[in-house]
């Protein structure tokens, strides 16, 4: 049921998703610091990117909440964000940003393993 306690691997997926949201918040703080110190090329673009990053971080946190609460609706957006995040992780690794790319890749793996574990799939299955 939707009030059930999440299986451990599903909880791992929720934590991974939450850490991705937190990581994006760190990026937001760095963007704000760059904006305040005049390190951005164009202020309006930096502000728009910061707002977009905050919206995405809030969405990731909401999905993590849904996974942790064993909400069936959370499965598809969780998988979609992990698929997108793997591309970001690979891009970061190719750009020699190992301190960002490697943790991102590990979180993607943890998120996908957690979501696709048989116990997780059963817990998130819709019961109509």
C-alpha cells in the first residue's frame, strides 16, 4: 500500500534522488556567488539559470519524497531524471570534472538500481 514502509533499495533510490537535489542546490549557491561577484558573462542569463536550477532541484526533492513515501506516480519521473542525469554525469566526466561527474554517476547507478529492484517495483506497482 502507499503507506507501507519503503523497501531498503527503494529508500536508497530516494536518498540518491534527494542527494541529486542537494547537489543542484550547491550549484545554485555557486551560481549566486558568481553572480554577486561579477563572474558571470551576462547577469540576466545567470539569474534565469539559477531560477531554472531551483525549480529542477525542487522537482527532484518532490520525486525523492514520492519515492520515500512509496507513491506509484514517482517511479516514472525518478527513472526519467536518472536517465537525464547519466548524460550530465558523462558530460562532466568527459569535461574532466571528476569531482562532480563521478558522484553524479554513482548516484545515477544507486537510483536506477534502487528503482528497478524487484522489491521496489512491487512496492511501487499500482493496485487498481
